[in-house]
């Protein structure tokens, strides 16, 4: 467990160093965020791209790291989406998709040339660095806003059944993925 990415009182370099150490020392990396995966969420994970620039598996002439070379040292990656509210529908063919398919769709390169090159670089870094990846979502634990603001004091019986089920499934997934 580390502090959040882009802490307001730290520099970007500090965040990159903390992130890099956490990833290199972990068997499981669980990235915890609220809501769905969008361009802003991918931007927050741009540290993955920065990390691959600073870590090398072996000496190279140009000093750059290839994310796929780091993959054998990478932990399992679980992208946890809290308070998830979207329907998981296939944007191309309709019908329902799994959370894993939702993640893979979000990590696909998008057309657009130079204007989206940086975004596609982040996607490529995530795919290369974390070949073993999973997406998991949890619905809001309660529907009442007052209860949500004081969640620590809410009796467990007031938690939504789908949240409790999801939390149990998440714990099982995390234990399965730990090495």
C-alpha cells in the first residue's frame, strides 16, 4: 500500500519513484479508483510510461526500457473501479461484456495519429508491463448519501447485498493473484 499517485504535496518524480518501487516489490498491484476507465484515468496511470523509461532489465545503448522486457518482473495487475455505475455493454456489437473485456477495450489503441500518440503510449505501456491483468468493479456500498459520508459508522446490514458479494469476490480474486 502506498500513498496515492499525484499527491498534492509531492512532485511527479517522487510519485514515479514510489510507484516504481511499489510495482517492483509487489506480487500484486491493485490500482484503486472511483468510476469507470476514461482518458483521465489513463492519464493518471501515465506513471507506468514514466516508470518504463527509468527501469532497465539489462543495459541498453539508448537507456530506454521496453515495457514487455519488464513484464517478467511485473506483478499481477488489478484495476479496481469503486462506485462503478456503468452498464458493461459492448460498444461495437452490443450485448454484455465482462469487466476484463471492458479493461481490454479501454487499453486498445485508438486511431488519431499524433494527437493521441501519448494516450496510446500509456495504453501500450500498461499492456506490456502487466500481461496478467484484471478489472474488477464494486457498486456503491450504500445508496443513502448521508450514510456514504459516514460509511465507517454504517452497520454492515445496511450495505447493499451486491456490494457485499462484490467485496467477497474481490478478496478471493486478490488472494488468488498474490504469489
